[in-house]
């Protein structure tokens, strides 16, 4: 009999979808895998491949924020699932919360919205479109009762909040410009969020420039647009939202520094849900330190003893 090294066991989870404040788009009821799959075989079709479910970035080493985050007690993970719908030529999107206990099933806490595409400041252009799906990193409230995340609807990207138990979701911010980053206050009563109003003003200036003709310079990328791009650097403006009153005001210099574009996105590291209970767990790390966005880990069986001499 062949000797084999120890194997890593990882639990898979599936779930049904609870009622939400934002209803699922037509054709998006199957955003999660079915609990049971009918037996039998059939030919694989291109539509099957298009409808594969995805989390995180296509390339985990490039421009990738952490694709999931852990609850304060380390027992739940939150992340976004996306699935293409070829019939509507759109994406089905859902934010889910998964209990890391054995046998748990994910809970859909929010559905809908448009696919967020990654934009970068590079090669003399600001907000340059890459065509790569952006990673939406949810963040937990200090008490673990809700998560906040970026969601694009109606042509604008804002911060939304969803109850971790799936009881509902709603928009938190109503900024005139797209929100590009945010943090939840340590007390859970405030939200810091960053926008780039200067980007809008630069685009308005480019439109005015076009009335008399554009100057062809380093701002151009002809294969990606028929007008110049804004030139970096384009700064951020950070505001503070009081979650109890809805009042919005400027952030303090210290608060604004937390959203300067660098710094930790989520807490690094985690511990198994229980000592020796056989549960899988998630280790979340921060890409700004050069590490991978995270990994799903599980208990390892004891290593098999070495094969006796002369046996295979």
C-alpha cells in the first residue's frame, strides 16, 4: 500500500438566501451553490464556465485588497461573491457572512449593485480603468453585529451597511463623489470615508478644454479613451459621518491620516475557532506588508510514519 503525507481538510459550505432590504436581481437567485446537486452527467457548456462563482481578484498578487475580513471574535468571515449572468450581460453580486464552525452555511446579507472595476493612478494618468474586478473588502463593526462595504448603484459608489444575521441592508453615505475607502470608528458610532472631488473637477476642466481642442500629451491613452485622463496626483478628502444623527463633517487630521491610501485594511492573523475542535479557520493578512491577501486553513492530520525499507 502506498504511503501518503498528511492531508489538509477544508470544509465547504452552501446556503439558501434570506430576505433582504435590497432584493436580488432577476436571475440572481442562484448566487450561492444549491444545497443538493441532482445526480447525473451532461456535457459542459460555455455558459457553465461563465456562471462560475468567484470571490476575490483574478490575480491575487496584483492590486489586491484583502478579499475577506474576520469578525472581532474571529469566528465569522465576510466576503463578496460574484457570478456572471450571460443572459442579462451583467453580474450577480452578494455579500455573505460565513460562520467558521463545522457544517455552517453562509448567509447572504446583501445582494445587487454593479460590478466595481479597479482603477489606478499610473503612467501619468489618474483613475485609469484596468477592466479588472475590484476587491470589495467588508469591515466589521466593533460589536460584530454588522458589516460595512462599498457598493455601486445608480452610477455612484457609496458605503453600505448590512446586519450580520441577514436581516437587512441599507446605504450609509450619500456623497456627491464616489467613496474610495472608509473605516468604522473604534466606538462603532462613526464612519470615516474618503472621496476624490478633485478628480471630478479635473474632468470638468478637461471637458471645457475640449471646446477649443485637446492638447495631445502624456494624459492620453488612445486605446482606452477618446479624451485625456486627469493627471496625478489627485488627493483625497476625508469626512466623518455620525451614524446616530447622520451629521457629516470634516475629519480631523489624525482621522484623515488613516485613509491616506496606505495602512492596514483589516487586522492581521487569526486563531482557530476552538482548540482542537477540527474547525477550519481563516488567516487574514494585509497586502500592504507584501503578504498574500489571506488563506483558508484547516487542521492537519498527523504525519504518516515513514515507509519501512523496501516498501512503497
